[in-house]
C-alpha cells in the first residue's frame, strides 16, 4: 500500500517508484486501447507500453520506478497520470510524491474517469476516442486504433486533433478541400471557446502558440475570431486494408469533465458496417504490422 506523501518539495523516490509500479500493474492493455499481445510474464502493462503512452524513454521510466531517477517535471507527471489512467486523487498523490504542486483548479481536465473507461470498454463493436477540452486524445479502444492508426506511436505533444489538422497532415481521414475548410473553421472555433473557458491553462497556451507560429492557415482563422457550430459529421477513412469507408461520427459529451467521446458507426447491413465487423476480428492483432498507420485526426 502506498503511504501518504510527505511535504511538498521533497521527492520520495522509493514511494514514487512503488506507486508507479502498482498503478502500471493494475492496468490491462485493453484499458488503454492496446492489443493484448503475446503471453505476459508480469501483470499489467509493460514499461515500454507506459513509456510510449506517456511520451518518455523506457530507460527514464525504469530509473524512476527503481527510485534512482531525477525529479520528474510537471509535464512528465501529467503524461504518467494520463498513461496510467489515474483518478484526480491519485494524480495529486503522484505530484506530491515527486515534490511538485498538483495542477490548480481551472486547468483542463485530462484524467480519464473509471466510469468513462468502462463505457469505452463496452463499445466492443464500434471505434471510440476520448478527447479533452483542447482536443488532446486521452484514450481510445482497440477498434479505434485498428481503424485510425496506432496512436500510442504518436508523441504525446502531437496527439491532438488540432495539431494534426494544421501541423501534422490528415492521417487516414480523407476530406475534400471544401469540407476541409469547413472543418478547419469549426475546430479553430472550438479551440477559441476552450481558450475563453481556460485562460490560465499552460498546455492550451503552448498549443495555441505553436499552432500560430507554425501554421499560417491556423493564424488566419484564429485572428478571424469566428464561432462556428458543428454537429454530427460523416468521415471518410482511407484504411490501408479496407480502402475508403464512410462512417458517421457522433460526439458524446462527458458531463462534468469537459471531455467528449467521438463514436464512429455505420448503418446496419452496409459495407462500412461489415468493414467494422472485420476490423473487430482481425484489426487489433494487426496493429503495429500490416494495419499500422497514421494518427487519428479530426
């Protein structure tokens, strides 16, 4: 059992390592949208899986778990909290063990509630992705990874729908230029609304600054200050095995967390529904080999 954390500012490396191992070992690959893989010698996730989700090297995570690493930064701790699906209380405990003040109120919530994770686990026949208020991809199920690409292979700083739309290409989502312009206006409008709700969130400020500096298209739309509405949508996915398939994309709001679930579906009996059923059988096993591809995009 993990003890209560000591005074802020002091790193309790022993307890920090124990806590990280305990939280890692309680997770299943399916809990974080990864395929089960081959037989596992240890319970829970492997270090390389957590390191990939958190955006750090396996060597760094190993040293921290063994109580001999440097003091983790706030960004590293936030990545670990998301990768390990920590509750708010567990996240604050993690920060305290590392001697770092936890995120104050008014920050964008990036923790995945266990109840939301259970809801995602229930969608065994539909791809589903969880986003926070600034469109960071927080969680996905195996079918979403099979459809949209191995998101654990994308650096955490790029695991964001707005970043992908303006700086990272469009991955597997195939849209015509006219619809691309409409979609770009909508996601920039969503981000501007988020900036009004969270004026002091440092992660959001860094994202907007990077987008404005790196994309003339984003800068132009950002300065227009348009507030477009966007509702249900249809996405054309160019899959390396299945070709182009059209799916309905519905947005479900997670009450109280300012997060949304993107849910992809198709009419029963359609070619797209048959394609999703096929992915449900063979897709998760193919991640990282024949079906590996670009990241999820808007």
